[in-house]
């Protein structure tokens, strides 16, 4: 039996000397599962995603992603693992301003050859997201919604085993949101990718296999009852 896509045990995290942001006794996400994660602002959603992607370190407890103990990876090895196995749609997009749309989308494949070999047709992915005509333009020329779709295309290319999406539909209108979700689910089904999708839009939750409230399993964010 293969290891879960995500397995956390007794994970605690804080930024320097600040208050504890995460205190998670256990969290398991099985491979191929599509999970909708929600919670109020400041509840630790983006922090949790950063731990899973290896963007953040300095936690206590155990974080395993795709069978890999993230604490055993350092520096470039952690970056290589993320680039090869994880697609990440950042809330702030994290596009490279001096690159074209095409160059931004194909960047993970250029940085990690293993991902690049599976990259597939950039134009086909871009076409499904409605940005095929923009491939040779600079990303700074695009609207916020278009930039968000570029970030999504970059994460989807190559069929990563784990796809992490942090508020990926916040800047999309209804039609583009539905097209994006259709492509997202279709790609996950084809590659048996695991999807962890964070959003404030609870109307989307019914489209997923499971919905999780971070407040329910993050003890650091539970409010003490009034005396």
C-alpha cells in the first residue's frame, strides 16, 4: 500500500517568537483525493500549504508529503522535490515579471528536467484556460484574472503528483472559474494527482471529495469559550 499524499503528526509552527499558528495533531490526505480546505483569514491555511510545499521549515513534529519526510530535505533538495512532484498555485501568483507567459508556464520544466519530460502541450493547457493568444506576451501586460490563469497553467503542466491551490479562483469570473475547475479536475483524474484546494468560496465545496475546516483540526486557532 502506497504512503498517503499528505501525513502530518503533532505539527506545531510559529513565526519566530510570535504566537503559535499551527498545532495539528494529525492530518491525512490519501492519494488521488480532492480536498477543499477552508477557514477564516489568519487561521493558518497559507502557512499549512507552505509547510507541505517545503517553502517553510522550522516546525516541530512530522510532515510527510508523497512518502517523503520533509524534515530530511535541505535547501536545493527540498526545492528539487517541490519542482518535480508538486504543482503550486500561489495566492499572489509569483510570476516572473520579465518572462513571457509561455516562459512562466514552462519554468518548472526548465528548472526540473523530470517535470519537463512530462510537460506535454503548453498550447493545449493554455487554450483550455483561455490564454493561448497571450503566450508570447509579457505577464505584466495581463489583467489580474489572466495572470491567475497563467499561474494555474504553470502548476498544471506536467501532471504533478500533488497540486496545491491557494485561492486559485478569487480573480476569475464565473465562466472562467468553471472552465478552470473543469480542467483542474480533469488533469487530476488523468494523472491520479492529489488536490488540496483552499478557498473562501464555500459554494465550491460540494465539487470535492472532502471538505475540511482548518479550525476543526488546528488547535492553535480554537477560541477558548467565554467565562
